């Protein structure tokens, strides 16, 4: 059996930029591509979580978006790409690894990447999983009144930036009993020091042009779809996940008890088990 551990990071030329990717497990197994949320490098898909999926027969791919981690960075506030470019990066990662059809797991703001690929490139998508995301419908509840987003840090002060990331993660955990501040602090410190330019990480994904799929919306997705949502999510309360399930034909909803706008360790077993079942067919 192939080891579930990392095969190491690689910097690859994809779509005219450099993207850092890392894989786990056996290339012959069904492929899962993990798409992190806005301003999140691949580190936010924990390596141990990736290993757990690989140990259960999946070839797992995580990567740094542009402007995160070791991938290409643009100057802060001046991203030279659109949302569509980030969508095409996923296909570029698949192409680089020889993956014709992948099981895509898309988180938060970049749930839209799954939408784009599901309706515009359905032949490249074996299944979809949306984590902590939304249809964006106007009638859904706003963020919790208790959500207190920290003030922007002095980006020249690394310690202040780490504190900012930790405070943000604490806020988005929504008072979850699963929140592990020491683990998040270690992750944030690694993420900040590993990035080419964390100033770009903090702002650029929120400054990109938001275009739309050309062939429809959530109701036009044909790939088997799993929606995963925490019942403590303060940014996108649970009705967002329920609405997403209802919008996609045949979609299923997994509610993670005690999770906020994140995937804390205590819910990994439920998440991994559901994702392994969901991805049991296809992906190559």
C-alpha cells in the first residue's frame, strides 16, 4: 500500500503563474482536490486531515492559491487575475497531475469555484463538496451579531499579523467548543512566515473581479454533491448550507455539530467518513 504521507511540495508552472501543490497517497486512487477559502493557503487543509483521507484510499491534492503561501503573488491590492483565473487554476492543477476528473472540495468564498467547474466543466468534476458556503441569496440570514472581526494589523509586525489571524479564526469559530487556539496559533505562525507576501494574502482575493459561470447556476449542477456546514457558523449561519442543499438537485447535507466556519479536529472523523462515502465512485 502506498504511504498516505506527503509526497512533498512542488512549484509548478500553471496558467502562466507558479502554484505550489502537495499530494498525499496513491495516484491510482480516486483524486480529491481541496480548494481552500479566500486568503487561505493550502495549510488550512491540515496535513493530518489529508493523510486520513489518503489512508482511506484517496489521492489527495492541496495547493496554494495565487497570493497565498508559496504561489505567485501580486502587489497588495492589485491582483492581476479574476475569479475565472482561479477556477482555471484548478483545471491546471488537474492537468499537471494527469487527473481527468476530480472530486472537488471547495470552501467558503471559493465554493464559487465548485459552482463554475460544476456547470462549465462538468466532464472534469466527479463530485462536488461545498464546505461552509452559500448560494448568496438575499433572503438568507446575515452574519451573527456576535461576530467581531478584528481590526487590520500592522503588516510590518509579524507577531501582530499572527495575532490578527488567530483572532479572526476565533471569531469565525463562532464560540465553538472545538476551537483549539494553540493549534491555530501554530498554523498561523507557519502560514505567515511561509507566504511570499502576506500583505497580498490579506487583501487580494477580496479585490478580484467576480465573474459568473456561463451555463447556469447551482440548479444546473449535475455532479453528485455533498454540502458540509457547521452548526456554529457565525459568518454563514446554517440556513445558508440548507439553502445550498435545496438549490442543487439531489444534494445531501452533513451538519457538523460544534463546528463554526471551519473544520476543527473533533469533527474530522465525521467529515472524512462522509467524504470517503461521497467519493467512492469516479475520479481519475
